C-alpha cells in the first residue's frame, strides 16, 4: 500500500514537472532570453518530450474496493471485474462488469434488490516522461454506464396514532438506469505486467425508468439512487497480457 501511494505521488510530481517545465524558469533566465530576442539572436525552441514506447496489451483486473463495501454498509454486497486494452499508443478501451445485492429490514420498511451493471469507455494517458522502462499512466476518460436491477419493498408501514398504522407492500419489478462518468486515475506497474490502479469517478444520471414506483436504495455501479450525481472510487489489481510490443 505504501509503495503504491508513493508511486502515485511520484507520478503526479513527474507529470506536473513534465507539463509545467516551461513555466519554471527563473526571472533572470527569462530576462536573458528577452534580451537575446531583442538583439536579434534566435531563441532556442525547447524540445518536446515524445510519448515513450510503453508496454501495450490487454489487462484483466478486479476492483478490490468492492470488498470493503460491507464494512461501511453491511446491507450491501458487490463484485466488479474489468478489462483494459490498448487502442493506440496512449488510448485505451476500458470496460467493467459487476453485480450488487442489497437487503435490509427495519421497523417500518423492508427492501431487497439484486442486479448487475456494465460500464464502457475510453481512457487517455497524459503521463509523458523520459524514463526508460516506465510503463505507468495518468489517465483521464469518459464512461457510459447501465444498470438493470430487480427490487421490492416486502412491507411498508406508516405509523398513524389516530387512524391506525397503514401497511402495504411493493411487488418485485425491474428498474433500469443510465448514466455517464468522467474519470481520473493513476496506474502503476508494480511488477512485470502486474498493475495497481485507482480511479475517481464523477457520475451523472441520465435516466432511471420506473423509479417513481419505488426509488432505489442504491443503483448497482452508480450508487445512491436518489442522487442525480454521485462520486465513486475504484482500486484495481490487474495482470496485463502483452501484445503488439517491439522486441528490444
């Protein structure tokens, strides 16, 4: 864990250096260049670091953060696995498939839900560093998400002292939800072809059919069903099957 945190911080620092190096000149250096420019001496154009020849392949991974959900919410259980594959030197296809179940019972409300979700989209690597053998990535991307679940309220009780308690139920029915995500994350090769990565997900709901009958306690892959926007987090362990790499 500590090694990965340190690697992530290093990636961020190196990325900031790569993108911000044109603005880190001292005042005297800028002044000298301005003087040379005024005297007619051509200024040397700073060389742009080319995108390195990083490993390409297809990664199969599992999101281990899903196993922590019951620690914070004992009524939920989820699983999630994904695939990531190069489309180009610095672009990736990313897809995930997962499932989630919810079941709880309190004094006035019982609820059950089971369903699955899929996410698919594109990632782009913005990490450019002149370091031989560095296969790490800083990724930004977009996802489309879809969830299909069946949920029900086995019993609903409304307390009323004057008229008496009212009891009802909502039979099982299907609910589908669509959303989009903007993602940002770090991916690091910790051993040969073994990667650890984490991603922050900003999710925006597009639509949710039949939610007026019964609002979902949680939507698989999206989160709180009553929110139009949710924030998510993923921590993935994966193995990359290499292909399309030049022999060195």
